[in-house]
C-alpha cells in the first residue's frame, strides 16, 4: 500500500494544484460562480479520482505486494495480475528468470566438471609422489632429507587443493557423528610428525580419552592438521612446544592449540581468516599459502562449530575450536 501511494504522489499533487487553479481562473476572468457550484465540481472531480485510484490499486495490488515484499524462497514466479503493466512486468521477470536458470545450470555444470578434474588430478599426482618417496627412502644423507621434506610439502599442497575443491559440494561430503578428540589429534600429529621433527618442536597433549564431540571426523582431522601445521611453521627455535588441550565450558567443548611462535601483529588479526591472506609475518615464511585458517573457518561455519584466535607478536598464538555439547537438529538450525 505504501508503494502505491508513493507512486501516485505526483498525480495527487497535480490534482490539488488543478483544484486550486479552477477557482483562481474564475476569479481572474471575472466570471462569478457561486461557491456551492465550485465545491460541487471539486467534489465530483475528487470522486472520479477516488474511483480511478481504487481501480488502479485493485488491478495492480499483486504487483505492489510483490514489489514491496519480494520473496527469494524459490517458490517460482507468481502471477502479478492481468492488467497491462503487471503482465508486462511478469513477462520481463520470467525472461530474466529463464536466463538466470540457464546461467546457473551452466555454472553448476562447470563447477562439477572442475571438481571432478581436480579430484582426478590430485589422485594421479599421488602415485608419482609415492614412487619418489619410496625411492628417496633408499637414499642417505642431507639430499634424501631434503627430497623427503619437499615431498611432504607437495603432499600437503595436494591435500589443500582437494579439500578446497570439496567445499563447493560440502553438503554432500560430511557425516556428523560422535568423534573422540584424542584420536583425531593423534592422527593429525602422526601425519605431520616429520614437520615437528624437522622443526625440533615437541607436541604436548592434554586430552581426556573419553572426551568426544559431534563433528565429521575427516573434516575435523583436516582442521586440526591445519592448525598444527600453522603452529609448527610459525614457531622458530628448537626446543619449543605446541600445546593441545581440551576442556568443557558451559554448553561447549573447546579444543585449544597454543604455540610459542612469532605471533600475529594486531593489524592482521581481523584478516587472517581471509583467503590467500598471509600478512607481514606470513611473507617471512614461504610455506604460508593464506588458505589454512580460511578453510578452518569455512568448515567450522558449515559444521556449526566456532573458531577463535588470540595472538600477540613474539608471544605465540592460541586457536580454539568450540563445539556444541549436542549435535544440531533441524529445529536448531532454523
């Protein structure tokens, strides 16, 4: 209704101006007319205008309603009326909708083909990497260690690529179940043991064996692995530690990973979760891709978890993964 009146404000202003001009015209021409006749003409004109506005509103009501309260729930286009203007607007929107659906279908097909290609490419790359790794194990000396180190980086890079591509179809690639935290952390540490050994960093784990959370085990292990890699990569100096601790607080279970690394400057704290952002300190460590924390945040958001970060330069970084005590249901997510 408000949109209807806003559209007809110019018409009403012109009408009132015209009603003022008619008595003024009679007065200027010197033709006297009784006040009753002038008022009768004004009232008659107002009645005609009221009938017109009523008809206009009735014939365009659905158009005004949809324009005032647009719906994006996906129920499709709703007829806007049989008057010429609503019908023309409906045809225009239908044409735009068909174009949008065609473009969306084309985009989805392209993304699906891209994801399939990435998955196949990554799996094809794993075979030569495994062959090179087996060959390097038969070698001795610094050259062999250097080769193994580069192979580990390649493996982590491929893992990052495939998990990034899986985000596009995340809803088809996760199962929430009760997951023991100690088991997930142990597996993530085992996958990155070479990195910790090479950096001379000792993991310190304080986790109750019985402590579990509701999450997807595969994605949770990936997130913990990314946080452990960050903690190791940004910790300089042999003999330092990375502390992994979990505890319950109110209605949440919290997994905390704390390092003794270089920390993050204050101006970068609000941007470390942005994709491809490495920051001033990340540029000093060439291992940084700027995608690790971004992926952790995205996976947490889609699984209903929360990620929190605290850091100070030269004082280390603390990252917390916060899990709900009970899994989300359909009512919880609405």
